[in-house]
C-alpha cells in the first residue's frame, strides 16, 4: 500500500489524474473502474480538461442505486454522464454502469462480472471511501471475497448520501455494487479520500487490522494500491511522517 498525503484535495487529485492519463496514453484500450460521490468530481473535471483519447477505453462503474432509472438526477448513470462522459469521446457501448432497474438482479450481476472478465479485467480502479469504510457500496460485514450483487445500505450511508437528495426518505435502501473480490482483481487500485469525516475510516483501513468491519482495509492485501489523501483525511494516521518520507524517497 502506498500512502500519499498531500496538502489538499487538489494536489491529491492531480496525482491520480496523472496516473489515469498515463495509463490511457500507454494503453488506449484500458479498462477503467470508476467511482461516484463528491470525492472524484475534481478528478473527472481534470480528466475532461486533459483532452485524452477515450475512444477505445472501456469503463465499469462500481455501483448504482436500485430503483433509480438512468435519467434520475441522483442515479450514478446520470452522475457519470453529467460529470465525465459527456466531456470525453468515449463510445457509449464501452460504458458499463450497474442497472438499478434490472428485473432479474442476480442475473444482471452475473452478467456484469462476465463483462468485466470479457473486457480483460479492470486495469485501474478508482475508489472513494464511505465514512464507515465502505468501498463501492460494500458496507461493513461485506464478504471480502464478494462479487457484484445487491446490498442494503446502512442507515449511516443513507444519511451521508441524503445531501444529494431532497430528503433522507428519498435515498434508496438498496444498491447493486461490485463485490470486494471483484475490486481486488483489478490490477491497480487508487483510493481517494478527503476531509476529516473520512479520517477514522482511513486510519482503520491503513493502520488497522484487515476486517470486513472496514471494507477498505482489504486493500492492504492488494499488490498495487495507492491511497491518496488530503491532510484532513490523513489526520488520524499515526505514521504520516513516515508515509511522506517514503513518498519523497521513492525509487524512479
Ligand atoms: C458513495 C459511493 C462510494 C463513495 C462513497 C463516498 O456512497 N457508493 O463509491 O466512495 O460513498 O462518497 P463521497 O465521495 O461523496 O464522500
């Protein structure tokens, strides 16, 4: 795990944007795993400004709310088209986002997994983290081997995400999310976390034990995981000086 602590979210995002851009330049048919939420917004803005060639790229999003159609303003379909896809030349057929309106959810989830495999697997997975340590929508106690499936959101996640809806009552109770096992198969994971309200989850994920109670802690087992933080999100880490030192003295 590489822990990268930057002064602010802008600097942390810049690092991630450069890594994504480098991948797309080196491998134009790269398969990207993408996240939603407020955290990657600046990343998508920067990527859109970079004028990269997305024609041959493929994307798989982590999750979607069950019951929200793609045109719903709070759906992750809408989020992705609004904040990234409409600004880049990606082919619509190469965009994959779980279908929250799927009639047969287990069947849809199995097909989603199959499509990821058929695309050659995910080269780079962008992740945020929930204040309870969730990645995708893999809430605490999610199996660390889980695959894409339906999950129930915790009351805390529903409260956290209520800010995007008119009121908490509108937040769906269920979602479809890539599993932790699915995420762990991606070749590289880049987790972004900003702000003090992520500090506890980040400290648990980075310096705590690997536990399903903090799903992001599983990244300790991933061979290529980078955790990009601003000072707020890093504020409960005990070894920040060491992480900074390692980053400053990284081999070329
Ligand atoms: C959301 C998403 C996650 C995201 C997390 C944090 O509910 N399902 O993929 O990483 O919660 O969201 P935010 O970036 O808005 O804090």
